[in-house]
C-alpha cells in the first residue's frame, strides 16, 4: 500500500486498472474471442486508442498481472497477449458495468446486444464465459457450450433488425 492511500479494495482495484484505456483493452481481450497482438488491439478496437497509449497500458496490465505476453510461434517478431486468471475473474464486473451502461448510458442497440445476453444469463453464463476464456487464454479444456457464440448471435441479430 502506498503512503497516503487507503486500503479500500475499490480504490486499490481502480489503481490496478489505472484508467479507462486499461478497461477497454481488457474488454477487447475478453470479447475478442482470441489472444491478441499489439496490431490487433490497435486496429480492431472501436475506441481508436493511440499507439503510445496502447503500448503503455499493455505494459502496465502485464506488470500488474492482468495480461501475460508470449512470443507468437507463427511469427518471430510478434508478441501475443493473453488474459490471466485474475483478468478472467473480472467477467462479473464487466457484465455488471455493461448492464449499467445499457440502462443509463444510451449505447447503440448493436453494441448493447452482448451486454444484454450477459445480463440475462447472469452468473451461470458468466461462469460459462470465464471457462471459455480460460480455454482461449490459458489452454484449459474447451467448455461444452460457447458463451461467445451466444453473444455473437445476439450481436448479429441486432445488426439485422
């Protein structure tokens, strides 16, 4: 604990994330359906993060243990980032933030679809999603059903509506 800071768990959690960009990067890693490299974070994010900010936040998230980095076996110069177990355990927090945003922040219908699926699925779907993330990022066995597929189907349905 740093001098002048309380031991409040909410404050300490916020200090771990640092800022909104850290949460956006974690969101993209969670809902992207795969491990990510720097370029994919940079070019595929809807938020338009600057490369210098992305590099800094990836470094911070790795240092705090929320992301891990490893060489890409298919490309010598590429580093891939994966969620750690502690980041995967943020799924309930992300789900609740998404639910709050759907109700209070006037988001787009299309981008609300995944949050609504997580809200409706509740803790059972969150656990299923966390198991799927463990498969993608940590190499655990694949779950029986795919929470990501359910969220993607809802997103695609909202695009057709």
